[in-house]
C-alpha cells in the first residue's frame, strides 16, 4: 500500500516536471503567440520598421507594448509584456535589452 502511494506521488511529481519543462521550452514563442493573437489585427509588421518609429530604444519598446496592451484591455502581466517586447525586439528592433 505504501509502495503504491509512493508510486503515485512519484508519478505526480514527474508529470509536474514534464509540464514545467514543456512550458519552459515553449516560452520563446509565447511573445509571438500573444502578439499574433492580440496585436497584429490593426497594424501589419511594417509599423515596426517604418522610418519614424516610436519605439526608439528598449525602454520605449517596453512602454509601447504596455500602452497597446492596456489599450486593448488585455490585462497582461509584466512577463507577458516583456515576452512580446522581446519577440518584437528579436524580429524588428534589435535593441540592447535590459531587463
Ligand atoms: C486598435 C489598433 C491597434 C492595436 C489593437 C494594437 N496596435 Fe500597436 N499600433 C497601432 C497604431 C495605429 C500604431 C502607430 C501609432 C502612432 O504612430 O502614433 C501602433 C504602434 C505600435 C508600436 C510602436 C511601433 C513603432 O516603433 O513606431 C508598438 C511597439 C505596438 N504598436 C505594439 C502593439 C502591441 C504589442 C499590441 C498588442 C498588445 C498592439 N500594438 C495592438 C494600432 C494598434
């Protein structure tokens, strides 16, 4: 009986680890997913490489993402905002990101 409980506990533990692992490996594209779900509708990608862009450095990029997230009332966490900013930065801006 004790062995069964132990086995069940171990299974639960490994299941948790597997889920945590999956989330971690999925993280890099989370920003992309959030962005393409909520943000791409009204501006095509060209808004991020126009000449007079508003996001002129990493802090401005973060605050633009925060602004538009608030505009769309998405209630993102700071992490969500950072993920999307990181995604946009990797794709278009290439600023030196400071956390
Ligand atoms: C209601 C339409 C709309 C939605 C939804 C929207 N945007 Fe925008 N976004 C715009 C417009 C319009 C501009 C250009 C604003 C300007 O030039 O003053 C812009 C500009 C930006 C910029 C600055 C681009 C630059 O460098 O000049 C960023 C970054 C941005 N949006 C991110 C986002 C993110 C992230 C989301 C999703 C949370 C989002 N936007 C959702 C319309 C939208």
